C-alpha cells in the first residue's frame, strides 16, 4: 500500500510540474506579446530559456547591406597595411564592401564597436597564425577603432617580447591595448603553428627545426594571458615555403624519420591535430579561455598560380551563388581535429569561397606586372565577416 501511495504522489508531482511549466510558458508568451521588454526581464530573473534552434553560423547567405563597411578603406592607416587597402589602389569598383553574412537559423547582433569593447573589458584577444590571421587581426583593430585615428591606444608589444629584430622587415607580432576598457588585441606570426627553433643559434643562415609535435613557444608561454584565442594555418604548407624558410621537419626532438610525414598534407594534418589536442588539454587549467581554430581561407587563382599568370579579375559579387547549405565544413582537417574537443571551429571557408571578387587581385599601391594576389583580401572586406562570426560565438 505504501509503494502505491508513493507512486501516486510521485506521479502527481510530475503532473504538477508539467502543468506549472506549461502555465509559465503560456504566461511568458502572453507577456511577450503585451510587453517584450518586461518578458525579457522576467526570463532573465527566472534564468529560464525557451528552446531555440541550433545555429550553424557557416550556413546561410550573403545579403546586401548599406550599413557596411564598418570603417573607411581610406582610413584606419594606424592599423591597416597599405598593401591590403584597396581604396588606395587603382581599383574603381568597391561593391564587395556592401555585404553581410546572414546565418540561416539565427541572427547575429549588429556589431557596434563601443559595445564590443565593453564586452571585452579586461580581456585579451589573440590571433596566432599566418598572413591571413594578420588580416583578421588588422580587420579587428579597424572594427574596434571604427577606423579612426586613436592616439590613446597603447602599443604594449614589449610586454610580450615582440620587438623588431635588427635587420628584420617587421616584428613577429603586434599588441595594442584600448585603455578605456583595458581590451588587448594581439597578433603573433606562426604560419605553421609548429615550434620553430634555429638548429644553430649562432648562425643566421642556419636551418630551422620545425617541430611538428610542439606548439609555438609564444603560445605555450602566454596562453594564460588570453581570453579569446584564434588559431589558423594552411597556405605555408607547401614544399616551396619549407625550402625558402629553411624549415626542416622534426618529431620527438629530432629530424623526422616517418615516411608518411614527408607528405606535406600529412605533416599539416599531424600538426593541426597535435596543437588542438595540446590546447584542449590546457583548457581545464584556463577556464575563462575561449579557443577557436579558424578554417582555411580559400584561394581563387584562375588559369595559373600567383607566379604563373593566375588571375581573379571578377568584380561582380556572388556570381557563383550567395548561399551555403551544407552543415559540414569544407576544411576537413580542422573539422576532424576539433571534433570531440572544447576547441571550437570558426568555419569561414565556404562563405569566403563565394567571394572571389573581394581579393586584392592585380591591384596594389605598386602593382607588379603579371602578379595577382588571389589569396589575400581587400580591407575592409571579407575578414570583417570572419570577426563578426567570431564575436557572435564568444
């Protein structure tokens, strides 16, 4: 008899909870229709969330938007390299600037720089990767400053040991701090995301040990200072780059002897998986850190490569379509590496694939006959959208 009593009490409790939940949802929907602001406050106070559809930011479409770009291509000279400022070149068509990405099942909050900096108060955003990572960094600096001259922004590169070596064209990275919100944004050049160490430190012409199984020393040293981290690699993984940079692949502290890793694609795959596994293992010790791996930025060379007459002369937006419908990423290496980890994918490959008109192409301040850049992007441009997707997921 007691068992039956308990069962009926338990059953009645479940029914009561269900009726209370249904009643609460009904009241909230009624309140939303009458007063959306009040309903929002009630939801926040109750810490209650209505179910929402999963949002894949990489699915969606490009739409024209007169509110773009976020900054002027004639400005932002404090942060934007002249070689990527298409407004300063011979180019006359800038329709590529006027588009935004709209994910299919969710809305991204409109970017507003002051609101963004307040969100990032006392935080550090780090971009570590190749020159496309540097473009994303410069885009973020232009977005955060509105492209306006900002003498109050502090150069704090010395805090991270980033000083231009004697005889070098540029330092290995840049670090800037917005003092009003103590927001720090940095970039560090690590094209392969492997640890690079001169084999003979006393010889400037020495080969460089490229440790495929060891993340860059800079990343290991300063990870504890980052709140948002965006990694990328990709276009330096070719035999020409390795030879030109004198990079010699190493594994387990010695020259690579694994025949499979002699294939550049396998070496890249191995390195990406290694750095993601290492980063994932560090996240429990850095609970505030949000880590992303950005997928590869597509090239659009036609009828050749950068040094064999390849071009990307199209200036009409979205001639190949405006939508991305698939759920999975085109970049299978990054997608597989982050699967099952707490490192998030920042998937920009398919959406960027549709924007072949937005590259530097043959335009530059000092154009070189027969040389087209169908890898890097005009700024303002597509990398601004990468940052919108990043901000939406922070």
